[in-house]
């Protein structure tokens, strides 16, 4: 059996997801925007999951988790803001600090690309990354994403926009 698998987020993931997010809160906040403090409760996470799954039901979002062979959540990856009319979506991912450096983000992003293509028929994916996030930029480059020149990026500031044409 493979030690890790990527699977869809489930309504029953509240406890495992809360443990994952609390364990890695400082780590994530050092790389990406902080969540609302109200998120870090069982109710907060349950509502978050419900919201993601309703967006999945209407074809706007496709949420995944990366699970270890003992059932622990060690990462998350999402196709976000799926725009069927323009065949585009945004990607996002985060990996447990203790599980980094083993190719999990690369595994997850490849999965997102495959789902984007096969299930949603998308032709373009975008990612927004802080300039200092070397690990994430490496993952994107490895999966074929190209850095868009800053002047043409929609988001200003320190974030960089990467694009993949599928
Ligand atoms: C960025 C992140 C997703 C990478 O996850 P990961 O599972 O470690 O990624 P991978 O193992 O697939 O690849 C990461 C690569 O970057 C390299 N890397 C990571 N940090 C690095 C650094 N500071 N300097 C140089 N290389 C670095 C790793 O060595 C690895 O390359 P290698 O396989 O050639 O050794 C993870 O660090 C994370 O969750 N960070 C916090 C949240 C976040 O930044 N999400 C992305 C928002 S855009």
C-alpha cells in the first residue's frame, strides 16, 4: 500500500482537519494569509467543510486532502474558483511541516492538474505565491507553471502569479 493518497475532502473530516490545521497554524501563517481565529474550533472547521462541499456541489470548488496510511491528514489541495465559462481555476495547497520535502505538494498538484483536465475540462490554472516561498515556486515550476511578469499580474504586492496552460 502507498504511504500517502490524495482523496476528496469529506464531511467526516472535521476532527482530523482541525488537528492538522492547529498543528501547523504557525507554519502556514509564515507562508500564507492567516485564517480567522474562529476557524480553529470543531464548529469552525465543520462549517468550513460544509462550505467547501456545497461549492463542490455547484462546480465552483474541488477540495482534496492528502492522507497518510494511518488515516492522518498531512496535506490539503484545492481547485478553487472554478470558472467553467472561461475554463480556468486557481490552485492552492498546504502540507504538514513534518511531512514536507517528500514530494507531497508535487503529488497533490499533479492530482489537481489531472482533475482540472479530466473532470472539469479546464484549460488554464493559476497560482498566487509570495515571492519568498521558494518551496512552492519550486513545486509550481516542476509541474509546468510559468511565472507571469509582475506588471501583468492581477494581484499587486509581494504575491506572484503563476500560470499553467493545460
Ligand atoms: C510549499 C509547500 C506546499 C511544499 O510542500 P512539499 O511537500 O515540501 O513540496 P515538495 O516536496 O513536493 O517539493 C518542495 C521542493 O522545494 C524545496 N524547498 C522547500 N523549501 C525550500 C527552501 N527554503 N529553499 C530551497 N528549496 C526548498 C524542497 O527541497 C523540494 O525540492 P526537492 O524535491 O528538489 O528537494 C509546503 O512547504 C507548505 O505547505 N508550506 C506552507 C503553505 C504554503 O506555502 N502553501 C503554498 C502556498 S502558494
